[in-house]
């Protein structure tokens, strides 16, 4: 199924079609059956098609445009972007990093 995405990589419309088929594959594999153990049955992996988002992210990283995938699975949750933590959280993280560096430097100085 995902091989079709690779084969169509240079054709945006074909990639979109292949990703729509991948969404169908995802939906068919959300529940256990007698012949199949579900791949996407754990929350949030059931309704969050991370593999489709990953393909579009990879395309963007390679300088290609992401394709629009016309499938109901893609309408449950909007596009995933980078989180923008609040500035106060970033300041706290920087202080923790500074403390870590201080402690690490002190350990190195003591062992020298």
C-alpha cells in the first residue's frame, strides 16, 4: 500500500490518490478481525493518521509541496503543526538547561 506513495512521489495528484488509499488501509486496520490484528487501535493512533502527516512532512522537508488528502479520516483532526509553547514555559526550560549545565560543569571540575 505505501509502496504506491513512493512510486507516485514525483506526481502530486498520484501521491494524493495513493495517500487516500493509505487512509482506507488505516481505517480497515483500526479494529481486530479474525484474520488481522489491528495496527491502529490504540488512542490516538486510531483517528490520528500520523503516517499520512509524516509523508506530507517528509515531502515538505524535501522541498516538495504537501498534498491535500481528500478522505474523511483527514477531516477528523486538522493539520498538525509545530507546537508554540508559551514564553513562560520557554523561560523555565532555559533556566533548567542553565542549571543542568552548571551542575554538569561542577561534576567535571570535581573529577579533574
